[in-house]
C-alpha cells in the first residue's frame, strides 16, 4: 500500500510539473492572468501545491526506506542468531561459582537459579560453595533492577534454609523464591535438571550427575541463543510446577506460612 501511494504521488508530481504546458491549463489558468498580482498569486499557489506534493513524496520514500532498513536488520539478526556457534565449556564446581557469579554481577534483566540438592549449602559445603551463596545474596541486593528467580527443592532441611534466605531478602523488590516437590530428601539427585540462566544469553547445567566430588567436571556452561531459549522455557515449566513462597510484597509471617505449605 505504501508503495502504491509513492507511485501515485510521483505521478501527481510529474503531472503538476508538466501542467503549465498543457493547452487546457494554459488557456484556463495562466492565460487569464492579466495582472502582475494575479500571475504572482497563481504562481505562488502552483509552487505551494507542487512543494506540498514533493514533501509528501520525499516523506513516503524516506518512511519506506526506513521500513526496508529495519526489515534488513531484523533479517540480519535472525541470520546471526541462526548461525551463532554453540559454545560449551565444562566447569569444575569451583569454576562454576566464579563463572556464574561474574555473569550475575553483569546481568541487566534477569537471573534464573535452581537449587536441587536435598540439603542446604552449609551442610558439608566447601568454602567456595559457602562463599558463593553469601556473594549471591549481596548481588541480589546490589542489583535492584535485575529480577532474580530461584527454585529450591522442597525438603524439610531446605525449608529451614529458605526461611533464612527470606529473612535476608525481605527488603528486596527483585527476588522471588519458589519450592519444587521432587524426590524425598533420602535421594540425593533430583529428577529435574538444574539450570541457571542469565539474560537469555548464557545458561549453565549444574550437578548433572552429582552435587560434589566430580573427578573431571561437574557443570557445563552454554552460549547459544537457541539452546538458552529452550532452557529458558524449561525453567519456566519448572517454575509453573513450583510453589511460590516469597515474592516482593510478602511480609515475614506470610512467607513463613507459604514455606510451610500454607496459602
């Protein structure tokens, strides 16, 4: 439709340009101007109409060019996304903590976190592990414009830890915690896959086969828009199966009830 208007406006501009040479226009408009004032008035009207049509034509051409440019940019971005190479980095447990924390500090939009061990981090956790969870609380507090969602495996031991987390995050407005029923706490490894995601650009698969003590590597970091998008959908599915126990606006009493399974 826009192209049709451009063609019509161009034809109109050509018609106006050649109109003084048409016999009908000559005889009925220009030949009737017998005074300087009348001629000047007709000329001014003629130039004004032509300028208006020319301006409209230029505007439509520029608008169409911008739309085409935007379309080309979108196509180019899709092409880049389609052919972006898949980068996979195996990480040991302590390497994951440094890698993920560094990305969380630079996160602009959101961070999604899973914790599926049946016991809290302080139960037999290494120094690096304990430092990681302490630093994560600081990052959540210091980045109020970044939304943090954390899913925690629902076990009696983790409920105690979750209460502690809630007490540390009560004043935040960017943190939400949910609990997911999985296996009972006697089974170390969960059924659900633990994924961590930052801004939809990077993802980590954590503790795929064991929580600690992996001889070579424990986790995998992934950089690829398509794979991360799929893992984002997976996290959202887990979130939908979970029970939200803390979100901005909860008070301490409400959070305690939610953690214990009340509504």
